[in-house]
């Protein structure tokens, strides 16, 4: 969400100077990189794997596609896309954070995935790729960490080919009040504790919980995508809206 | 996400069977880069099998039109016997669009693996409510009033997967007791707030 004041932005619930957010987010992900995959499983009861499967199924990937897995972190989506697009296709795993990229690179190498994947350290707000390069761009649990989300969406729009699509998988607003309350309790009381327990890093997980709550809700993100030029935008709530998958096309 | 749950289970079963069959690597490697989509009349979504790096990915969506089979569960079961392919096609229970050779290769693979789908599926699906969800789920979710139905419906792949052992019993116990502690602290806070509110009144 862009704040009214151009010089400040949210960092979880804190308001910080816009130019500082990037460094602070970097701190969080340098700190969680090594434990990231385990924590994902533990925190979501493994459901994140189904959310990601849903994303792949909705992507319309074809053999030969070129795909950008933006804020791709440890490369879960890249691993799947790499197999589906095959040797004639290409997947770029891009992330702003070198620690996350390193963990991702090692993991994919261990899985035997080497041929069609490139690793690029890049900021979503200023993508270092040519116009009209990709059939598919995904950003999973990444957009909420980006300082200027509108700028990132425009940058993604630019690098997509006409006919290409963006998929945004991100925490969103639960549809029902009860779920919302329970989820709040989980995020603010349980999650940081689990972070402390398993990853010995409660603070980073406190940030994660807060950043989830600051992220635009379903309709807001949809209109942000439209403002960036995307068409036929729609979203699908998963697990009662705890997570939503937004999709939009460039024509 | 029941579709993704189903394809996740199928993927785990197939790859497990592949890893147990030492004679499978040759026919399997011939299929690298190939995929097959099944349109099954009983299901309202396609299932795609894609072979790459000697593993099979299973999708609840179309991938390409290399080879598409339209059929039903009963006839698919017969597909394990490759020699029945032609007769199934003749009878109209099976329709193949695209590369017939790919269909034959996949059928050959199925014949060799000879997976007991009914048993395998029953075993895996039976795991979901029985396993971790009870220890991890019931205690935690009930207490939190978490919308349990929603979660248990989705708590899929991880619980089925070998990785489920990632969370050891000790970790669970520690986690559960820290949940209890948090709850206790919250209760204390709540009663403090209540008595404060009383005094203000
Ligand atoms: C929660 S992780 C998600 C990783 C992976 N996509 C997944 O779903 O498992 C968020 C990632 O976003 C990256 N990130 C944060 N800000 C970014 C930016 N401005 N540009 C690119 N990546 C960014 C972080 O470094 C981190 O790896």
C-alpha cells in the first residue's frame, strides 16, 4: 500500500522512511533464508504447497514458455516451472536478496534442476529485463515486501509479452470474521513464537505477521493491477481468503 | 483446493512407485520431456502427467496438446494392458487425440508399475484425518477457534508427504506447551483488563 506521504512507507506496523524499507526487508530475509523452507511448512501446516500447486495450475504454462519467478526466494515455483516448460523454455529466478537466491540455487541444484534456470538478483521495482520478454510472471508472497508496489506492477507489465500474464500469490483478507480473528491470533501470538522456537528469530516473524496485515485486500490489489495496465484481472480466494491468487493479462 | 490435493497425492504415489522399481529408468527416460493429458468423464478437470528429469509431475490442468486421452475411470484401469488399447478405442470408451505413441509409452509404464490405486489412495487419504491433524490440529485449532473445517480441508500435501516427519514429536510438544503458555498469558491479561474495566465503571 502506498502511503499518503511519499517519503514514508510501512514496515510491518511501523512507518519508516521509504528508502530504508528495502534494507530492513533485506535484513529480515538474510536472517530467515536458511530456515525459510522448514518454517514455511511448519507455519502453514504445509498448505503453502497446495497454494503453489494452485498457482501452477492457473498459470497456463506451456512447454517452451519463458517464465519469471519474481521474489522467487528459495525457488519452489521455479522448480515446478522448470520441469513443465522443459528444455526449450526458460525460467528466471529473480530475488533482491542474495541469501535467499543462494539457498534457492543450492536447493534446485540438489534436485537436479540446472538446464533451463537462471538466477538474477533484481529489484521488482526496476526489473533488468527487456520489454516483452516473458509469457508468465509470478510473484508469490513477495509483493507485500516491495516498497513501491505500483512501480513494481508497472515494471512487471513492461517485461511481459503481449498475451502474457501475471500471477500474484499473496496473503489477503479472510472472508469471514471468525476466520479473521482466529487468524489474527495465530499470526500475532503463535507465529512469532514459532519463529522464535524453530528459527530462533521471533522478530522477523513478527514483521512477517505485520506485513501480511498491511498488504492491500483483494479488491484493492485488483484495482492496483488494473491501474498498472493489466486486463481481465480476477482473483481466487484460497483457504478462506487467508491467501488470494490474483491474475491479470497484458494485451 | 481438492483438485490440487488429489494431484499431489497421485504425484506422491507415482513417484514413490517409480523409486521402488529398479527396472523403470529405461522406459521412463524415453518419456522425458513428454506429457499426457487425461480428460476423465467423472472429473470436471483435466489431469496432466509430465515427465522431466525422470520424475513425473501431476497437474490439475492442461499442459500441451501432444497427447490427450478422453476416457473414464473403468477404461483407464484397463489401459494397463497395452494390448487392449485398440479394442478400447474401437469400443468408443477411449479417444486419443495427438501422438498415439506417447499414449502407448505411458500405458507401458502403467503396466510395469502396476499400482494398486484403490489401496494406495485409501491409504493416503486415510492418513489425513488420522495423522498430525489430530495432535497438531485438534488441540491447537479448537483452542483458537480457528475455522477448522477450512484448514483440515486444505492441510494437504505436507501431511501426506514424507516430509511430515520434519515436525518431530518433541517439537510438537514444545510448540503445544508454548501455545498453552501463550493462552494462559492472554487469559491473565484478559482478566486484568476485565478488573480494570470494572474499576473504571
Ligand atoms: C516470503 S519470500 C517468498 C519466496 C518464494 N516466492 C515463496 O513463495 O516461497 C519473499 C521474497 O521476496 C523477496 N523480495 C523482497 N523485496 C523484494 C523486491 N523489492 N524485489 C524482489 N524481491 C524482493 C525477498 O528477498 C524474499 O526472498
